[in-house]
C-alpha cells in the first residue's frame, strides 16, 4: 500500500508528519537519543522486522534526521547517528513522554524524565523562545509570510468566526 506524502503541503504539522509520523521512525529516534547507533541494536530494542528497519533508517537518513557512517570496512558495517536536525527533535520527544505519562499511563509512569543535576522529575512544557512564556490556549495560528493565497483565506475565515 502506497503511503500518502504530505511534503508538498504548506502545513508544518503535515510536513513534520511526512518525516517522522510513522511510529517506527519516532521509536528509532527515541532509541537514538538513548544512545543506540547500530542496526542490530535498533532491531533488538524494537523487535522490528529487518526490512522495515532498513526502510525506516533509510527514510530518516534521506530526511536528514540521521546520518549513516561506516564504522567497519570488512565486512562493511554502518552506524546511524543523529544529525543536528535529528537532535532538534528531542524536545518533541520529551513532550510526548510527558503527554503519554499524563494521559495514557493509568498504572503510573514506566519512564520518567529527570534533571541529571538535581535528580528531580522534569515536567516539560513548550515555551516561546523569545519571551520564555509557556504556550497555552491563548496562542493563535495565522498565515505566515510564505502562505499561499488559499491558506491565507483559510485563516482569515477562522479568525473572523
């Protein structure tokens, strides 16, 4: 079954999902943040079929989130490391951790986020980089400078309601 691509949509959520929206991709990125780099490590951690893991790693490399590096010549063996673009996904992952712990773990947290300096639990929030204020329901979505006329009309209708 052919997957629909969202890479031509102007919506940043759709474009992001086009790169990391498949669940194996997010779990591979999670494991890369845990320090895994080798194909066999990912396969063992995830219990994923080798052909699926190959496709997901290739897609993550093509999207610029991971980089394939030769670490052994004979036989050729590669590791997969996060790029700067991939490392920028870390706050998204931590936010998913917090959301999942808050709403999908009635038995309690199986994984916690901890500040390594203080040992205290971390509760991530999304903040505005310029002001430092937490984002809340007061944030509005508006058409950006590169928005198409169609997208601009869509947001104009929504703000008029």
